[in-house]
């Protein structure tokens, strides 16, 4: 256990710690129930490492109904080490770079003000010993408040909106396929790009029809004849779209299809591990996939980078593999 905490401070990544433990042939603890059933003894996953790092029983405390009490058993890890690990996980890490002290901000240099076009900067304020994080238009900071009408945004709120949009991109293969098409279109194989573009359009239409069918089923009276006939029409449409998709898929160079599937799978696998990623790892995913975020008084618009996808496969595929291992 001590080793897990030590490794996590060194490697700053749950997946890397898991890889390291598995590489040494270590397995999770084995438990036996009264009936003799056996649990554990498995390969480490990023999720398992994360759960271990946040478990207060390792500093000799037990948590009951969300309140932590001193436990009867001895602490395995010092409270200091536990605290350090948590400071990093909670994103309020202070790190030094070229003799400068910089605080971690997930969206640093990615957000622009839609009101005046300036960069939006992370900012911190202290109020009665409690720290608040914001993102503020840099024009206001440099030229004085009143120079831009965009109010400061609580950091947690803005980060949540951006992360949710990013994660929905990771979850929806059709959006990913669309993004990937742009990568293909920029390549030399124009014939292939056309087919992939057509494939992408058909997949998008299938997604829309499926959504329409789903929302019809959610109506108060899904049995009514009007709804039933509309469902029938949609089902027919989905079937014919699927036939077209299959026929184009068989015409696209297998290589490309495999690549596309690989992209979709890698990105989809990234979504469930998002919560156990270290702040710096999250930041890397954002850097690779998000071109910019524009904030106006009314809206937050996230633009994605299509060509970050190929790199993300190289860099992050090992991260998302074996998450259930
Ligand atoms: Zn501004």
C-alpha cells in the first residue's frame, strides 16, 4: 500500500501506477467470504489505484456516513503523504516551472472572451481563508474593470461545461466520425475521403432517426396510431440507412475502416476513465482535442481540433486499455 502512494507521487498518473504494479506481477488484495468465495487477486486498473488513493482507511481512519473517525488499526500511510496525494488530485496543485510558481488551471490559454476577443485568464481570490477560483477576461485585468462587460466566471462552472462537451464528444461515435472525416479529407486519398464523408453523413442521419424514435417512445401516449405509424416510418428509414452504411463500409479500404474504428474505440474508452485521470492528464486531453473555448455573456462555445485525434491515440491508448483489468 505504501508503494502505491509513493508511486503515485512519482508518476502522477493512476494508469501509470497500475501499469507499474502489474509489470511487477503484483495483484490486488485477495478477500475470502464466509462461504469460501474468493475476491480480488486481479490485475490493477487505474480505477482501483484511484480508489485506493482516496481510501481513508490507509491513514488509520474509518469513514462512516461521510464522517471520518480515527480507526482502531494503525495508519499505513502518513497523513502528510495522504494530504500531498490529495492536493494533486484535487487540482489545486502549485507547481514550479522555470523558477516561477504557477497554479494549475485546467483551461489556461484555451478560453477567449467573445465580447472583446481577449484571452480569458485564471484568477484566484481569498475570502476568509477560503480560496475561490475564477476565469476573468484579461482586458479587464490589464486595462481596468469596465473595459469589458464580461463578468468573471467561477472556474468550476466553466470547467464543468467544457468537460461535459468534451465527454459527450468522446461518447458519441458519430461526432467522432465526423471529426475524423476532416482528418481524412486533409489527406491524399480523396476518393476514400469522399466515401468516409458519405458514411459519416449516413451515420449522422441514422443517429437522428434513432433519437427521434426514442423521443417518440417517451411520449405520454406511445400506443396512439399516429405515433405508431411515425415509428414504423422511422424504423424503415433506419433499416435502409443501415443497408447503405454497410454497402459503403465494404467499399472503403479495410485499413481506413479499422483506423476509424480504432479512433472511435480509443476515444470512447477515454470517457469512463476521465474521473481517475490526474489533472495534468486531463489538461493533456484538452490540449489535444480543444482548439478554443469562447465565452460570451450568454454562451460557452467549444471548438474541437480534428487533428489532435491521431496523436491522442498514440499517447493515450495505453492509458485507456485494461481499465477493467
Ligand atoms: Zn473581454
